[in-house]
C-alpha cells in the first residue's frame, strides 16, 4: 500500500508539473481562454457559449490575480483528479500495482495532457464523464443505491460545466435499459438523483428560457459553419489518434467485457460507448467530444491486461506494455503540443499535415494547427490598442469595439487600462456592451475579411476615420486584423448599438 501511495503522489506531481512546460513562450493564451476569463467578471446563471461553471472558476482566477499560472492551473487540476478517478476505478476492479501503473501512465501520457493545457470546459467535462462512470461502477459493485444520489450531483454539475455530458446520460440510460442492469430503473433513488440533477441545472434552464435559448441558436450556427466541414472518417481516425499509445489497453477493455467473467456485469459500459459514438457520428460532432469515453476503458483494459500477464513467461511482457505507452507518446509530444516556435513548425510541417493537425474548422490546411494559431498575436494587439487609447483625452466616451470574441477578451486581459472594457456583438459580449454613457469615439478592431462600409460612404458616422494599426504576424489566426480610430460621432452611436443588439437577440 505504501508503494502504491508513493507511486500515486509521484504521478500527480509529474502531471501538475508537465502542464506548465508544454507551451513555448512565443504563444499567448488561446482565443477561448480570454472569453472564459471575461465571463468571470460578468457572473450569471448562463452564457451563450458555455454553461456557468467556467465563469465561477474564472472568478477565482481573477481573485488570485489572473496570471497565466492560475489560468493553466485549473485545467491541470481537473486532469489530475481525472487520473485520481481512474486510479480509484482500477482499485474498485481489484487491479494491483501493475494495473495501477499502466492505467495511470496511459492517462498521464494521453490526449488528456493536450486537453489540459487550455483553459476550456473540456477538461472539467472529461472529469465529470469519468466521475459519472466511477459512480455507476460503485453502484453496480456495492448495490448501495445511495450512489444514485451522488450520480445526480455529478451529472447536474457536469451539465453546468458542459452540455456535452447529455450524450453520456443518453448513452448510459439506453445501455442500462438494454442489459440486465435495467433493474436500476426500479430504484426510487434513481429518480431522486434525477431530481437532484434537475434542481442543480434549473437556474441555467430558467436563464435559457428568459434569453430565448441562445445556446440552441449557437448550436445551429456551429452546425452551419463548422460541423458541416466535419468528415466522419476524420472523426473515427481521431479516436485512434487520441488513444494511439494506449490502443492495446482500449482493445483489452473491449475483450475483457466480452471474455472476462468478472467484467460481464459491466458490459453496459461497452454498449454505452457504442451508442454514444454512433450518436456523434450521426450528428457529425467534433471528434474531441468523445474523449470522456476513454478513461473508464483505460481502467478496465489495465486490469484485464494485468490478469492476462499475471504468471509465467507472460510476466516479462509487462515492461513491453509500459515501453509501448511511453515510446508512442514521444511522436505525439512533438506534434500535439505547442512546444515548438511557429517558425519551426512551418519549416517542418509535413508530420502535422500527416496527422491532419493543419486542418482548421474551415476545412482547409494552414501553416499551423488552429489552436496554435489562436495563441499568437493577442498581446501585441492589446499593446497596439493601448497605444491608441492612451492618446485619447476623453476615454470615458470611447468604446473599443471588435469583430470577434477573441479580440476584446485579449485586449481586456493584456491591457494596462483595467477599465478599457473592449466588447463585440459576438458571443457573450453582446450582453456586456456599455450603453449607459454616450459614445463619441470608437477604436474599431476588424478582421482582414471585414470591409466596413462606414469607412468609405459619403456621409460617415464620424468626423475622422483613420487606420492606426494592424496585426501583421504571419502566424496568427488574426493576421491582417486592422485597428481604426473613429472620432467625433455625428449620430447617436448608443441607439445604433441598442437597435442592433435587440435585432440579434431575436434571431
């Protein structure tokens, strides 16, 4: 027990340490991270982009000072506690030291490491998927129906973290109904657990109703602009890439459910995997939505492999399994993490192209992976905006207005002016545009593809319109973004914004 505890502590220390050394200093935070941090300054029971839990964490990050360390700490923490759950699953399945070592290493050096470098709800999403599976395993093992209460809390908070967990609920309920474990539906406490989950998410549901279900509108837009470019073959290929160095463990889990008698009562987990993956394929979902399925499979696969290699000459294959996990992770480390500078990636991007990492949401290949390009140029943009903002005598009447949600978030994060309050009509910022003071000047941040007619029409809305800066970083996803200074409003800008906001909310 002492040896396993020491191993446990070492693994967790490595996990927390690794997350802070996997990003080259050339990169800033990623687009979504800025939005999530700004949500912590506008606490609410709902947001257009994500459920409210991320804003609670952002509030804490801002309380702690908002440094990059704290931004990266929380996804790393969720990744760490996910590994803890896999450890506890293996113990629950009577796995011993080798199963624990193999399962935890497979988790440590997995796609989870990639997921946990970004402050997004994906890390907490995988945690709540894993927690839900762990709770169901405990229920099946102990027949203690009180675990169904705990499942209600896990799913409720999981939904408040990311709506993606609804697919887990659908898959699990369908799988349980189709197996001998369907007797769970006779448990009164199951329905009390459902009530607990409903009570937890009720404030968010009410927010959705009051705001005309903006999340559904966002999902429609996502389907129209991004999911339409998703290829089902790419989705399947990505599942193999996610588990490349632990593919034999996943295969062992499938075999264990079928051939290993102690796992027969858990076959509903394999069925839930098939149902959920089928749903994702049908809906052409993004491949990373399914990552939450793999921690539980790694736990089962590790225990089954330990049984297979328990005695005789087979014991000598155990080091081979460990070497396989570590050896295949090295090529993934070289391409899946931003540990190389953008210039170096561009010079040697053949391997990135081979793995399909250069394909963006627009369905086209670019010089860098999209997540990497989304981490470049933000601090420089904020510095250039600050340079313009500092020269304006009437800052209270100046609005920093942007094209997309990444731009105001980055400006608000890096700006030395804490009350700069950059906004956009994109994402949640549409609810945060300050209209209580008259707007006389606008610092306009516009994407390269955006040609605003206000700059060229005969009777513009402002006395002066000037191009004062540009994002000229060739590696940035925001390359070509322009900074305009619009001074001396001739019309009521506040009324124009109010009308546009009202129209967009009705869409």
